[in-house]
C-alpha cells in the first residue's frame, strides 16, 4: 500500500515538472511578440567594408531564458565582443632521420692469400655463409674494409663495424 501511494505521488510530481517546462517553452516562443530583435548584430567594421578578415560579432543577451525568470540585462554581458586571436606560424621540422636496418651479420674468421697477402673474411649474413674481400657486394650490402680484427659494412649511406667473433 505504501509503495502504491509513493508511486502515485512521484508520478504526479514528475508530471507537474514537465507541465512547468512545457509552459515556459511555449511562453518563450509564442507568449510575447515584443522581443523580436536579432541575437547578433554586425559591428561597424563588417557593415562598412563587407566581411572583414577578423571574424567578429556582438551578442545581445537580453532574451528570455525559458528556465529562469526575467531577462539577463546586465550591461557587462551585452558589451562582450568575440574576436579571433592571432595564431603564430608553425615552423616546419625536418623529417626524422630514417634508421638503416642492417641484417644480422657475424664476422666468423678470415683467410690470408699467400701470394698477394689479401685478407678474405668469412661472414655469416642472413643464415648464409660468404667468403668475401673488401669492395664486394652481397645482397644490398657493400663490404668496404676487411681487417684481421674487424670488417666494415656499408648499407645505403651508413657504415657499421663488426668485430671478429671468437668461439668459446
């Protein structure tokens, strides 16, 4: 019994609130035809020269609010002028340096030619073993220098140094 009474009271309260809201909206749109002036007004700059490069306007905030009684007629609110702000130029940043990706390279050993004392390197690149000397190209890699302790490998414009790996 208490629940039924409470439900009826709550439904009546909600219905009353909706009636008040609808009445205020109706009165705002259809109630008085005195307040028919526009909300915004062009300022002198836009009236004389057409549209200016500054997008500016004035708000007239003296219209009825359907949820508040009366007008908002404070002089401070009616003098607000909105203007665009100066936006500084954005400096272009240079594109980031693209890192060259080298495949897995292991310098496993070397051999010295007895006749001309040229060093050949035993290199393991992408799971394949190569015997190479300085200046040779393998896939997209160029071997620039072969030494007993290290080799230098060039890809595009970057050069990397790989040391001799000793077996343990």
